C-alpha cells in the first residue's frame, strides 16, 4: 500500500483533491490531501507571516503523521505552486519519500522563487515590481471566474468545476511566492527583485536529489513529452537530468487542473507512477541522431555555400541577380545547441533545394534562446535580410521569407508592414499566436492581429495533421483571421505529418507537401 500526500497549488485547498483522493483510496491506498496554511488550512497568523517555510512545515506534519510501516512508500504529489513545499519537505524527510510527482508544475531551480512559475509574464512582472510598504507582503486575491486562464489552462473544466474552483479559492500569501528555494551547495546570488529582498532564502541539503521523480504533463498547458524530448535533443542543459532512468513522464489530455477535469484518469496515472511506470526520455547518443538532425526527406543538389557572420547563402549557377528565400528557424533554441539551426538538415535541405531551382537559399542563426528574446531575434532576422538584399548576386526586389515552428511569431512584423520587395511569406507547422503556457510575449508578435495589414502579400502555410493542440489552435486562429480580412493564403496540408515532419515522416505525402510549398513560393518570386 502506498501513502499519497497531495499538495494543492495556488489559491486552492485540500478540497480540490476530493474526487482523485476517493479513487486512490478505493484502490486500497492511504491518501492525505494537505490543507496549506491560509489556503484552506488554519489561519493562525496574518498573511505577512505565512511563507514557503510555513507550507513546508504543513507538508512535514502530514509526512510525520503517516505511520512508518515497512514497505509502504510515501508519494509526494505537488500541483503547480505545491511542488515548492513538496521539494522542501522531501529534502528533510528524504528517507521517508519513495517518489515525487510534479503535477503540471515546473522544475524549481536553485534560488528561483515560485513567482517565476506563474504562466502570465505580465503578471509575474507586476508582482515582482509591486512596492512593499513597511515590509508587509500581504496576499494576492484569488482569481475571478473569468481570470483563471492567467494562472493556467482551463481546458477540460466544466462550468460547474470552474464555479467550484472559484467559490472555494482563497487569497495566496505573497511570501509563499517570493521565498526562493536554495541549496547549501550553491553560492549565494544577488537578490534583485524588490519582493525577494524581503525574504530569506530557503536552504536545502540536496538530500532529495536522488529520489525517483514523475512528471505529469497536461497538454492544455502546452508542454508535452515530445516537446521535452526535443529540448533534450537540442542539448538544453536545463533538462538533461530528466533523462535519468528514475525519471518518468505521463501526459493527460486536459488543462491545468486535472484533479477537477479528469479525476479518474489522474488517479490512474498516480497509481502507475507510484510503481515506477511511465515514459522515459532518451538521452542524446551516437546510435540514433535526434529528430532535428536526421536527413532531409528529399535528395537535394550539393550547391556552393558561402558563410558571412550568422548567415549562409546557398548559390545556384544561374546568371545575374536572382531571387532569394530566407529560411527562419523556430525556437526557443538553447544557446548551447550544436550544431546551430542554420546547419540543421531540414533548413539546409530547403536552402539547397531552392538553389537547385535557380534561386538563392539562405539560412541564418538568430538569438531566440528564450521567450523573452523575440525582439532580439526579430532584429537578427531583419539584419540578415538586409545583408542578403545587399549581395550583388541577389535580386533585392524579389525576396521570400519562410518561417518555421516558434519562428512563426516573427512573421508579424513583416505582415504588419510588408515591403514591396517581399513577394511571398511562407510558414511551416508555425506557431502563429503566443502560446498560453509561455505567457504574453507582446502584442507585436501576434501574426493574426497583423494580418489585416498584409494586403495582397501571398501567404503559404504548411499545416500538419499531427500537430500539438495548442500550436494547431494558433494556426486555426490565423486562418480564421485570414478569411475575415480576405488575405491571400494557400494552405498545404500534411494530414499524417508531425511537427518538423521533413526529417521524421519520410513519406510520399510529406515529399509532395514540401515540393508543392517550394513550387508555390518560387512561383511568387518569378512574377
């Protein structure tokens, strides 16, 4: 028998676990839903006195109340903010804990408070900069019924569940969000945010670092096992530890509150996690290259390449200035990723194919390493385009831009004010609106909003049938906007294609789609 200790997230109390807890108990397990102080638990002090340490003590009290019977491991489940007190308690009772479950929560980093995990970027900044008088932190009011989306995806919640969530919510003591977790082995860091300077860091011993871990991802939040694996493949150092065989993953087809939207399915996942089941990530290795480094699906000519700064030109043997297609990679891509995107087989394949058709293919590296980097990446792309247009072998009046994946948001600038020399804008499996789980990226990078100003600019969109739901929704939003404003959009569908299908789905359907998209873009350049 397993003892499950369920720790709720922001604004919520033990009551949110009722349905899931009942199903775990019916399976014969011991279940404890923690009532955190001030969030459904006792309110013995003012909000100013409640911090992360208070909530760690709440979890410790429950751990200590569980009879220490041999063979009955404790599984600590932390939802959302709840993972922070879970990790603090596991550090002090590591010998009692059999597994930690991150339920649609982040991976708290040393010295980073729970505030960093708030999905709405503007809300994070607002809270971080909020002035604090006389050392009083106060509390954060619970969300109104129509404001929960700022704190996580409400996908899958019925009206009744949303009403229940709203009615039972409690204000969140602010100090619980601003007291950072910190290990004894890490050097002290400068605390720069006003709210953080008023709290002492929580020091951990690192004892829980060797405990088995399970991540339960909710697809409504925009993070999937496939996406995490992709980050591993790209060499992101922040996720390499997740390839440890003690780390497993599950996915649930719902939003941020699965205990309310899918309680039975969540209970089943927790039972399986308790016995070590789940998907394991594949570490990078020489045996099989990651998906983005596999060969391009078409045979392409070996044409000359010239490299200038962060831009590569693939040149045809055609005479005189010729049109160019600039391929803009997606992201965010870790700064440490090697090879860099301009050398990825899919992008070099497109560029060589372009050169083989008599135009100039262009790849580049831009600095989209984090969601905050979109302005910098946009400047990099603009600079690369000007470099290409200034080359005497390029017809600067006939340029196409082709965006991929998360680079799709960079298309907004060009849609909003398309220059006369931009003859076509293409996008493959693009993100065409800011994804909710990333938080607001800024109104500037919202292609659907910019679309009414695109005029008659030809657009070629390659849409894959096996796209993630959050990304697919952004494409549909864009296409709806295009119909409303009469934009000139050609959609090329790959019904069985995955995101980045050019090195994954080596099928005739995929080859035909690439060929059609390439022919369409080049035809617009020929006019």
